C-alpha cells in the first residue's frame, strides 16, 4: 500500500431527507510529515453508525455539525504504521477517531490500544465499544430491569439492541425484540435468546406487540421512535422506565414529526403512569461504568453468554452506500467497513 497518500470521504452536500451518494465525495490527499509525538495510522476497519446522519445536518445537537467539505466523522480500528512517540510501536492496533479515511495522523489523545488476544479487534467498534456501552449504560443506569419484568427494544439485531436484550435476559427479565423482517426476527430469538420477536414491517404492529407483552412493558429502550413508540406507549406499565438512546426512524425525516403529533399523549402517559423517561449519550456514564462494562461484557463474550454479529462491507468507497442502507435496515448486525485489504489502493 502507498503510505504517502490517503483516501477520504468528505461531506459534499447536506442531505434533504434520505442521504444520496452525491452528498459524499471521495478525495485523495497527501499525508503530512509526522511531527514529534505524532503517529501515522492505517485504518483497517471503519465503523458506520446512525449518529453520523445527524452530523450531516446543520443543526444544533450534542456535537457540532460536520462542516461541508470536511471528512465524515467516525471511529475505526487502525494499525500504527509510523511512530514518533515512544508509547506506540509499528504494528500496534488502536481504536481511534480517524473519520472515513484510509490513513490518519494522530496526536494520540483519543486512542485505546486493542489486544487481539482478548477479543477480535472489530468488537471495539460494536459489542465491546461505543454501541455496546450504550446498551450497558442505558440499561444499568436508567432501565434497571428486574427479574420477571418485560423489556422491549427495537433495532434489536443491531449492536445496541442485541446487547440490550441479552443483558435484560441475564438480569432475569423477559426480552421482546422489534426488528425488520423475518430473518432478523428469527436471529434474535434463535441465536440471541430473546423471548419474542415482532417484525415492525408487518401489519398491525400494535396488536402483535400487545400479544407479545401480556404483562405490559416495564422497560422500553428507545432506539427508533416513530411508529414503534406509538405502539409501545399504551403498553407501558406504571413506573416504567424509558432510556431514550436514539430515534433512527426519524433521522431521515425532512421536518420534525411523523405526521401524527404524539406529544400530548406522551406527556399524559408520563404523568399518569409516573414514567421515568431519560435521554442519554453513552459517554454520560463512562466515568462510573466503562471499566465494569469492559469486564462484564468481555467475560460474557469469552464465556459464550453474550453473542454478537458483524456485517462487513469491503472498500472505503462503499461506505456511503452502506451508510444509506443502514438507516433503512439493510445492515444485519454491527456495520463495519473493511478499509485495509478490502479494496485495491
Ligand atoms: N445515545 C447514545 O449514546 C447512542 C449511541 C449509539 C447508538 N445510539 C442509537 O441507538 C440506535 C441503534 O443504533 P445501532 O448502532 O445499534 O444501529 P443498527 O441497529 O446497526 O442500525 C440501525 C437499525 O435501525 C433500524 N431502523 C431503521 N429505521 C427504522 C424504523 N423506521 N423503524 C424501526 N427500526 C428502524 C434498522 O433495523 P431493522 O431492520 O431491524 O428495522 C437498522 O438496521 C440508533 O438510534 C442510534 O442512534 C445511541
């Protein structure tokens, strides 16, 4: 591989609704000379995550928007290929915020070394990384499932939802999945051990969810919003907890809302059922819970109690198409771009 140039994908235009391939642009740039203390990373695996859709809009959020022409943000597993720092050697594998590119120069502030002997390095992008910690933190700190309770989560075959369901089961609760299509529903039941699975693409979601939750819902881990929230709301039990993790059904909406304003009925349910509804970004919990997450989920994977699924795409140039597909549910498991080795460069 040529280590003097880097390929990168930048934000070419702000999407109106669903992103198009022309909203992204592939560029080639020269890699800058390393200064003292810097290291050069070659990206092996790039993570694609729903939050990236929000960064494409020029809208206030918990992180600033990506400027037009800037590299798309993202975390990756990368190999150190040159080092001007004594703490990093050529060949070290790290988790880094490189963005969508083949190479990045790092000042090391945000790196976490990965040991392939502990777990496959790609787990650092999914079950043992940011999405996994979202499931762990949201459930432990807000959801607090108790034995015998019912926990519902959508996007259930993805890296967040799949761990929510498995941790709920390990806590003695009943786990009900909502997923898109029969294949994903069969996977979450047969491979992950969810007690029931509902296909949100079928007719009459509300009635099928009610039948799958005969004792109501005690924890609803909100990943999607939209029609799923409308089906969940009447089934929430008194004192139910709702960790609000994401609203992926709404990310491509050109204007806020789904056509029906659910806010009045939502507020009435929060009041009359004494619900706890709390939004969170996974790193809110990092100081108190990240070490326990790595220990407990790492041991669960090693012992076979926790499973995960990865969905690989080959080549950086395929990232835009794969990202657009993820927002519509075409990924099946944690979506990862194989950058180094996946394409000719
Ligand atoms: N708060 C935080 O710190 C934090 C951190 C990470 C992720 N999140 C959020 O967690 C959620 C899941 O993330 P992930 O990384 O695990 O994603 P993911 O499951 O790998 O991918 C997104 C999934 O969303 C589902 N989906 C898309 N549109 C939908 C719709 N209209 N109705 C129902 N489901 C729909 C699709 O699955 P189906 O085919 O099954 O429908 C799709 O595969 C996202 O909302 C994300 O923003 C939050």
